[in-house]
């Protein structure tokens, strides 16, 4: 049994909160670079260039990539041979978020009650997803989620008879309803299967997969490629001002489901798609 102090997790999360809000992941940098070269609209190309300039300034001057530094969503994969010591894991995670957003001078966007709307002033609590995995390591994945794109996300409770056409229509409905509001070019995470809540979690997790990669399941990979083409044919374009780069990528995850249902969730993310992982 390996002992891991939760204080170590706090320290890592503090650093990760600051880093992920100032530096873009390599897969997102690459996808943006490619989009600038392939975009045919002059205005669309200009907007993509401005996004690149913004990223450069953010990294060099330590200014957040976006003023909406998101609600912290954290995935913890805890090895079953790990014994966590020195306190409560949930308190430790929130302490890390609190320190990261306070010491990093990041915008605090969380309210303590969804109706009364009183700001917690430290961006806690985080949304935490736990999973127990084999081994003696702890993997932390942080994905701050801004709500310009989160608000455009959808769940569709389809019937099995809706088939592939129903899945494609659901994805396109989410994209068209979002339009410019999700700060395109966007990334789409799609979850298919499970239950109402499971497909939403799958969609969120799908955003963590490197953009440009594809599922190992053939029909899923084919769906990803086909839908990316269809989405970019909508003409919404960068900033919603026209062009062929409406989405940089679409990642789909699936899960077994009930004979009577086919849940589909579409979690939309803006072009930064912030995510970072560390293993302890």
C-alpha cells in the first residue's frame, strides 16, 4: 500500500489551475495552426490569427487565455493500492482550487446557491469525479469549463428506432442552436449510451481526448469524421462570422445502454478546450 498525502494533491491542483488558464495544450495549438492554414474566409482567417495572438500574449505576459477562467472540473483516478493521508480528499481538492484561483488572480465565477447567486469568492467548490483504478498512482485531470459554451450543451433522450440519423440530427441541432454563442471554433464532446447522467459524463470526458485523434471503434470514428465535415459545412465559422472552421474536432465516447433507450449528450467547448493532467 502506497501512502499519498492529500497535501500533495492540493499543491498540484494549485499549480495546474494557474498553468491551464495561461497555456494552451499542444493538441489545441496544433489544431488552431492547421485551421489558420485551411480557412478560406478572409475574415475567418483574421479571427483565427487574432486567437493565436491572444494565446501568445497570455503565455508571455501571464494573462488568462480567457476572462472566463471557468468552473473547475476535476477527474481523480485513484489507484486501489493508494492510501490517502493527512486529511479529506475533497477538502484537499477544493483547497488547491482556492489557492490556484486566488494566488493566480483568476476570475472567481462560482456562486454558492444556483438561485440566490452569492459568489463564493474563491471559485470553490469544484465539480469532482472520482474513479478507483488498478495500481498505486493518483492521476489528476483538471478541465476548467467556461459557461459560454457549457450553456450551449444538450442532452437528447432518443429512442433506439431513431438510429444513426437521430444521433446525427441531435449533434447538428446542438451545433446550430449554439451558433456564435459557444465562441467557435468549438470542440464537441459527445456521449452516446448509458443513462441520462452517464452520457453527460461521457461527453465531458470526450473533450479530454486529444483533438485530431479518433475512436478505436470503426462506426464511432466514421461518425466523428462525418460530423466534423457536416459541422464545418454550416458556415458558422470562427467567431460565428462565417467560414469553414466552425469546429476543430469532435470526440465521441460510448457506453452500453438499456434496450429501450439511446441517450445522447453533446458537451460543447470553445476553442481553448482547457485541460491538463498530472500523475502522482
